[in-house]
């Protein structure tokens, strides 16, 4: 499943965060972000224009959907959500969702079933806005197990398995995935689809599949759930090892 960002790429604004948050600076150095994203991306929205992401590459969107993959909603403006959503009111969140959904419908030809929040960051206003929309399920937290979201009672799948950027090696990600016995595994197109592509296949994907694991889309996973047996609760902020900022779980 591809969770798509549609709107402006303001990645360069992360440079401002480097000055305010030493944990974020250390994460950027540890994960070699400069090599991953490149100079042009690092300056988008600051010294270079904020180029559109999904709306600017409808050819890539067609490639994803024509290959039979699921395409769901990740963001309109990823950086602005990540940096400011905790200070935003419901009106701003509604407008952000409206722009994202219109872009998704216009380029992909249909509305998404699911929303996966940027940086796994949600607020009360964000949950209320998301629950008012016709999403079937969410991938907005790092919860270790699925649960039903308050206030709407729809499934939150949770991405409890850590990412490469948090562990530094695929062995630890593989061990966590096996220990979890199932769940959402988060990959990044710029990492597993880019500089770590061969390493990802060799150190994680091939051992996982040879051990009998079966890969499904998040939509298929959501449809497998016995929702009547899931707990119903509110997401809460947590700080996870390897992450510079809190997220929801």
C-alpha cells in the first residue's frame, strides 16, 4: 500500500528544526539524511520553491495504481502538518483534508479508504476531522496492536514495528516484525525504494518471506480484523527509541 503525499514539498523547513531540536539534528546525522534526500529536496520550501509531490507526478501515481497496488492518503502538506498540527484548530485541519482529498480524487480517480498521518502525529482536532470523513480505517499511530479509535470506532491498524531510521539495521526490524507476529511494517520510498533497496531485499524481505510470512495490503489487513474483539480507546502521545519527536500510539 502506498500512502501518498499530494501537495507542496516543504522539506527545507526541516533545516529550521535542526536549530531548535538537537535530537532532530542527531537523527538527521545518524540516518545520513543528506545522502537520502539530496540537496535540492533539502532546500525545498526555503531557498527553492515548494514543488508539488503527487500532483506534480501523475505518471508515478498511474504506475502505482496500474500495477494493482493500493493508494491511500498520507498528506497534503507533510512538513506543515508535522511541525504545526499541534497548534492548529479544526478549521485548519478540515481545509488541509479537503485539499488532500480533492487532489487524491482528481489524480487517482477515486477517494482513499484510509489515512496515515504524517509522522504518526494526531491531535483531538485531527481525530475529529478524520472521523468526520468516510475513511474505512486509519494507519496513524505506532500502537503495537490494532484498536478502535475514539470517537468514531473505526479500526486503527498501528505501525508498531520500528523503521530502519529508528534501529539502524534491518536485523532489528526483522526481529521486531517476527516477535509482533503480524502488523503494519512502515517503509519509505526514498529509503527502501532508493539507496537501501538491495539491502532491504537481502536483509529483511527475503528472510521474512522464507520464514513463512505473508504480505498483504493494509486494506486486506483491515478487512481481516475481527473488529468486535478490538479494544476501543483514544490514542496517546509516546516517545519511541530512535525518534526525535513524540508520536501517537
